[in-house]
C-alpha cells in the first residue's frame, strides 16, 4: 500500500490531475507535521508520567 501511495504521489508531480490532487491534499491535511509550541508540549508524555525521584528510589532499596 505504501508503494502504491508513493507511486501515485510521484505520478502526480508529472501529470497534474485535479481529482488525484484533491486526494493528496486531503492526506497531507490529515497527516501534516508541525512543531509543537511550549503550551502543547505540557500535554506530551511519550514515556508516561514522570514519577521518578532519586531520593525515593534510594529509600526503597534500603
């Protein structure tokens, strides 16, 4: 499927078809990449919530 999409995107560069361009624009709109601003970064926790405390961990080992 990825190869098909890539070939269609490449094909569109040379053959400007309006219907195919609408599909490509729709895909780009759904999967656009942009940089997050600082306010948005507050909600990102890719590795889960930060609950690590070095002092707490050392106390648990004793």
